[in-house]
């Protein structure tokens, strides 16, 4: 008989960006039975190949979670119309409606505007002088501005977006009542924007979704709202969290930071390595339910049983990566699954890559001597949420020297 263990008994508290060593022990044996803070017991997949099977094999279903007490780390499980809760062909139908906005070619067209936003934010920080909060002054407004312009959402409401995202991803930060309230506010806000865009169509993604709904009948009103909400939250949350995460890793790895300063062409490769190395999620990903008996990791997952995956473990699998616990910006093994895998591979992966490349390039170019503004303890890390990242990160840099005046 396999024992089901609470997550808290297997793993310690999140310690900044460290990957719990317990994952290394779990990868040496088949799947284990786990109970997350919410929902029914599940199998936990920790090995790279097993995780890819769960995420990519059609015998594992997201839609089957509907009506079940889905195992999860956070309170909110998302709208039934969400892309994340669908399987092909319904998932494919919905994803096709927005996928063309996030192709590599389309995203590259956004790079100049993203660079313009990054330069403006950096300019304000430089003008104000150190110290500055990297999160509030740069990491958060950069992706929010980009995704709001893409969607057609006023970026001036970003304080609300941050609160709603925190509620959406809350584990213990908010009560169940608060999560319901804030997610409801987000839904009402998006419904108002949809009504406004119906009245006055624009050249943005919300208007395109409305056209798909009203003229072509390709999605329901519930799906339209869920998609707009999901893009707004996911479209900024990952990048806003990973910018300070990546900077923190670089500032605590001075040799690798020096390598990037010496050769900025390494930045795209470094972003891929950082996506592998940095554990963005604090617990397991969304559950997949077996639709039939499946052999996985040497065990049989029975039809109807849920499996959750640990991306942070899969990305440190010794059978795939040499010296996996080392951050190496020149690493050639780039087959990470930091953006997921399979049908639910992150829709905005290309956008996030581009934004992260622009962010790191701008910070390294514009801020000589970039460093933490104080001791490591001055960084305030998020708590009670599904993502691991600084909430406040004071940074400093070297001011340009003013040439001295010479006497007559």
C-alpha cells in the first residue's frame, strides 16, 4: 500500500529560490502519493520524462477536473471557460483564437515598443537615483504596460491588476471570501471593458475576441471573459516575478553576471537557463486526471486518479542535465519545461522570453555596478501565494562621476 503524505511533511518552507533537496530523493523512486493543501489526494510526478508524459499525453485530462475536488495549492481554481481547464479539441479551438497574437514573428514586432517602455522606466530610476525598488519601479510596470497595450486595457489600473493577480494566485494570503470578492471584481472589470469595446471597437486583442464571439460565434461569453482575464493575469505575472528572480540570481552569482556584461549576446541563452534554474512555482502544477489506466514511472495510475507535476524538480533532473543545481548561462541543454509542455505549454512563452531578454539587457546596460541596495534580508519575498518572487527588492548602482573642475 502506498502512503499518502501531506505536502508539508515532504517539503520544507520555501526558502527564496532554493529547490527543496527532497525532490532529489523523490526522483530516485516512482511516483509518490501526495496531499496538497486543497483537494483530494494525488500522485506526484517529479522526473523529467514522467512530467512530460503527464503534461503531453492525451490520456491525462485537465477537463476531467471539472466537478472534482481538484488537488491544488491555491484556493481559486479558475473559471470553467478558462483555457487551462480544457482539453483538445475545445482547448485547440480557443487557443487558436489568440495564438496568432503570440507567435515569434508577432512578438518580435513588439520588441521595439517593449524596449522603449524599458528605457523609459530605467530613465526614471536613473533620474531619481539609488536606491530603487526593482519590483515596483521596473519589473511590474514593464510587462503590465505591454500586455495592457496588447489587450486594450488601461495600464493606469495596474494597482488593481496586482491585487487581483495576488488573489487569483493566493494560497494563504487571502481568505476564501477575499479571493471570491477580488476575483469577482476582476470579472466585473473585464465585463465592463468588453462592453466598452463592443461599443467602440479598437485594434487590440479584446476587440478581436469580441468579433470572434459576436460575428463568428466561435466562443461563448463565458469563454471570452475567462480568456481575457487569463491573458491579463498570466501575461504579466510570470515576467513581473521572473525579472527580480533572474536579477537576484545574477547578483548572487557574480562570475556569471560578469560573463553577461562582457558578452550581452549570451542573454537569450541565459534567459533559457534561468527559466530552467529558477523555481517560479512554490508547489505542484495543475492536476491532470487519467482517463484510463496508464503506466507511469513504473507504477499504474488508475483511470480517474489525478496526477500533479513538479516542474522545479523536472528541471533539475540529473538524468537530463549535467550538474543540474548549477546556474550556467552557457549551458547547451536548453530543453527545459519552465513554460510547461504539451497542449497547455505557455501561450505567452515567446512574449515572456522577449520581455525578459529586454529587461535583463536594459538593466545590465543602463545600470553600472548594479547590486542589492542592502543586506539580503532587506528583500521582502512573497508569501501565501503560488509564485515565488520578491515583493520588494531594493537595488543600487554606481552613479556616473561628474568631472572635477580644474583651477585657472
